[in-house]
C-alpha cells in the first residue's frame, strides 16, 4: 500500500466507501504510528511519501584480547556484530579501550559489512591511536555515516589491526542506526 493524495472535499458531494478508505483509512495506515511494531525504533523515509521502521542496534564484547595482525582480522572472541535491515545508508559507531606497548605503533579498530552489502574493514572508518608510551591505555570511539549500502539485511562486525607491536582491545562496542 502507498500513500496517495487525499480527495478535496466538495460541498454536498457524496463520498463512496472506496473513496473514504483510499483518502483516509489507507493514508492513516501509512503513518509512523500505524507502522510502529516495536518500541525503541526510528522511522526513515524510503521514497516520496513513504516511511519505514528501522532499528537502533548495538552490541558489546567486554573480553580483553589482542592481535599482532597488520591486516584487519577478528579477535579470538569475534565481534561485536549486529545485523539490521538497512536502506542505502546507516550511522555506525565503534569504540574500544586500546593500548600497544610498542611506541609509534598504531592500534586500529574498524568494521566490515556482510550480507546484502560486502565492505571490508578499512582505516578510513576506524578508531586509531598511536602508542605514545608503554601500555598507555586510551578509550577511543568514532561515528561514521556509511552510505552505498545495498538495502536489506546487513551485518556490521568489528575487526582489528596494528601497524606494529601487539594491540590490546577491551570493552569493544558497535552500534548501528539503520537508515
């Protein structure tokens, strides 16, 4: 069903049931309150005069783990990851408590997308920190506007890499606002 322009009332004109249903009932069924099925959701426009309910979803992995990989990889406890239905865009936030004992080595955390869309984790969407002293712990976070998604079910999974040394990660979290 799609929203349609309502009829213009004319004095002394009789509306048929079909006209009333198309102009009033069917259009009311296209509003956000009518489409709301779950608490805590947001609504986005999907086309002219069209709205869809979308999820705001997040996940956390508290486990402290490390990597020496210079390519993006999963840690022993993979993720965190969230699966949401998106349109062509989403807002993605990632964060972690990080450190590296090798001065000058960078610790990075980003996300990959799989499902309807395939995007590899990359530095351009990462949080990162250059180690400036032995085991100086920092809490890092970043929010990205991810466009060029394929509409449908997409899974966003955090991945990690370093430029040297051993990167340590804990309290890893990701959230996605599906648009």
